[in-house]
């Protein structure tokens, strides 16, 4: 609290006063340095597709629950369906090393008030054990937190160069952080997990048990001049939106997608769709996923984001009946654009497991976070 108060007061001082302060004794320099270091010390977690980690108490399922109330219209049905989408990822156990492993209950799905008009009728609930970490690329073996701890506070002269007379409280910290991030090498965030869960439609008429493993990776280029920052094709849509809002066209090295690859054993004995075309009740399935979230523009002081998520499932050595019915391969793409005050536009195309036909859907939703 003291550091933030000092920073707010010091930013109102004229530049001459900043020059007059000694580098070592300046409360302003210490506050700016501490705030900038704090921006880089948070752990870089791997965000899975359609998942935002929670921290609520295990027995209170509504804590950290994310719900999107939505009206959606599919190309095949042509009718507007009212419903909601939900997701949560809740730690359910303690760990001696919570910074590198977790045990979670994860659920996500799409529900329509009229189940027959649900175009993305797919829900998953699973338990998982997850191990995660990050690695800095380069010759120096220090972690990001160790590197950041070595960042010095700015001198009075450096503060004067950063200060353009603005009374914006965060301006100095952001400007100093932009200088510091250029010294950080590219970081690779990774994870691995074991999971067991249930996949079902919203009526539980078709369902299947899933047991498997997966691994994920995401690069983070902190330096905006790094090659991975200047050449990030996945951030082009968001960069175009930022450009339309008056910012320079530049992709971000922090907006690289999370890439996930996994292998599942599926017990489909209760999957009515599969049972109609084959007697093979269990199979091996590969899956690939990719998801990104990037700032699109800032409106009224609120940062709005563009999101994209792609999921692909491939049955290995599928029987002839599954291939002929075209249920051995499924893929689904979802694009979203956040709007002010919690609203969001979403477009999705394709289908998920348990669906029997491709579809494209437009939806407008309103976010509720518990």
C-alpha cells in the first residue's frame, strides 16, 4: 500500500523534482522498480483450451465458475436457442509443490434450454493430475524469477527520461517494464497430465468414459523485437483489430497459442451414436488442441480480447462402420470477440465427439463469474 501511495504522489511532481532526487534514496524509483518487477514475477501458466484456472474451495463448486449466458443460432436449424456455456478448473487437493503440480476437477460444456436445439452439445467432466513448469531459452540457466530479481530500480535520470509530464499513475511503470522486457529471453511454458473423465451430451443419452494423457507447450517471447514477437501469425487477427483502433500493426510474442497433444482410451459402450454403426465399444483416440487469447483493443479503459480455440479428435484404426458414418474424425473451431460490460460475440464451426453432423453457429453471450 505504501509503495502505491508513494508512486501516485510522486507522479504529480514536476520533472525538475525528479531530477533532484538521488537514485538510491528515491521512493519513486523504488516504487517504479518494484511495480515493474512484479509484472514479470507471476508464474506463466499454460492455459488449456476453454479453461481458466480457479482457486476456490473444493466443496464450493460455484466458486470460480465461469458462465456465459447466450443466444445462439445454427446454420442447420435456423432457430435461436437460449442457453449457457460453463467452465471451471478447481484444485481438489494440496500439493507440497503447488508451483509445479496440481490435482484438479475440470468441467466445461454447452447447454441449451431446449436440448434438441443445442448445436454444440458436448460436456466433459474429468479429474486430472497435472505437472507444469517453464524453461528460459538461451545459455543462461537462470529462471525468469531469478532474472527479474536482479533488475535494478531506475535512476532519477532514467525516470526523467520516461516521464513525459503525464499524470497517469501507471505510465512510468509501464514504460520502465517495456525497457526491462527487452532483456528477457524467450520462455517456453509446458505441462503434462493424466486424466479420467466423462464425455456426454446434455441429456446423458450418449456418453463415454475417457482415460488418457496429454502434454502442452506455449512459447512466450517477452522481447517485442524478438523474432517470435515480430512473426506471430496467430496474433494477426488481434493485431489487425488493434491497428483499426489506432495502434501500430505489431504482433505480440505473448499471444502465441497453447498447443496440446494427447492420447485417450475411450469406453464408448454407452455412446448411442457409435453403437448404431459398430459393435466396437472401445477405441484409442488421438487429439490435438490449440488456443490463444490476445488483446484486441482498449475501450473506456477496459481491455477487450480476441480468442480462438481449435480442437481435433482422430480415432486410431477405426472400424469400417465408424469411417463410413464419418464419426472417426471430428474437429471444432471457435472464435470470440469480447465486448464491453461482459458481452461477447462467438462464432463456431465443425462438431465435437457425440455430434453426428457439422454445423456453424453464431452466438452472443454475457459473462458471469462467481
